[in-house]
């Protein structure tokens, strides 16, 4: 029934759910979570995960953190995350249907993987959410030369980046609007620094859509 409501296009290893979807092996936990898991006292901390998709990162996060709140804007993604958590008997997660540009929250660690580059006002969003966490695990595309230059204005400041065309509501991995803004790397770093966060780990990687940066930045020195 759930597959009929929202097609099950998962690339995630589904364990008990494999019979419901195409099975392609993905490592779990993903490399972007490893630094957090190895260097932070996760069992004493809460995590909020933005853009949980089908719960790929949610399950390993729940196994490490005291409590996880996982959010996604697509009802189909929320339903599949709930189903996955229930079948795997994971109890310490709240799954919330929400647009992360509008949500109220407080958390120790914000897990922000694959969502910032789907927003049209990423600088405003970053300024808001960095006030509500102590640590952020951020993985995002950064601007690349073939995108049309574009600017975002927030609180009297100008933020530069490139304009990217989104794939639309029916794509379970996409943003909400027609376009998003991929921030210039120095702009992204300056917003994070302005909130007193220090980058304690970073990795670059490239996927077919372009270059990505994975940062762990914190105001608390656990490491
Ligand atoms: C590229 S996927 C990343 C999924 C997962 N975090 C990962 O790393 O594999 C983007 C996810 O963010 C969700 N998303 C996009 N824009 C959102 C928004 N404004 N509020 C909440 N979720 C959003 C999408 O529905 C999708 O599940």
C-alpha cells in the first residue's frame, strides 16, 4: 500500500524491507557520520536530522545518540522512515513532517546532510538553525562555475552563490521550490564562523551533480 502511495525508489539497504524495494548496497553508517560517532559523546547527546528521506542515516544515528528527531517535508518519506524504524524496533526517534525552513527546535547536534543545497534561501536558514544547536554535521553542494550567479539578501547582508534547478515535488530527493541556491564555499564558511562554530573535521567529495563539502563544526570542544 505504501509503495502505491509513494513509489519506493530507495537506494537504501532496507534489511527486512528489501522485498518492498530495489536493493542496492549502501554502507551504514555512511562516511559522513563516522567522525561524529568516533569523536563525540553521542550517547549523552540529542540529535536532530534534517531531510531524513527513508531513514538511511536515522537508524545508525538512533543507535548512537540518546534521542533523535528526524524531519522531512515529504509525507511519503516520513511514512517510509517510520516503517523502517518500526520494523527494526528502533524506539528513540521522533519522526516529524516539517519544512526545515519553518521548524522550531533545540538540539545538541544538527545532522544536516543533503538539504542545504535544496533551499532557495540557504544563508537565512543557516543563520536561524546555527542558533539552535551546539554542533552541526553539514554535507552540502557548493557553488560551481557552470551555475548562473545569484545573490541572497538577509538582515542587510548579501550572500553569493549559483542558481540550481530542482527536480520537483515528485522527486523524493528534491527540494520544495523550483530553484535552489548553492552558496559559494567562502560564504558558507563565513556564516558558520560568525556563529562561533569551529570546523573540527572536513572532507570533500564529488557526486555527478558537482562538488560537495562535508563539515563537522562545533561550539563545544568534545574532541
Ligand atoms: C538529497 S535528499 C538527502 C537525504 C538524506 N539526508 C541523505 O543524505 O541521503 C534531501 C532530503 O531532504 C528533504 N527535503 C528537501 N527540502 C526540505 C525541506 N525544505 N524541509 C524538509 N525536508 C526537505 C527531501 O524530501 C529529501 O528527503
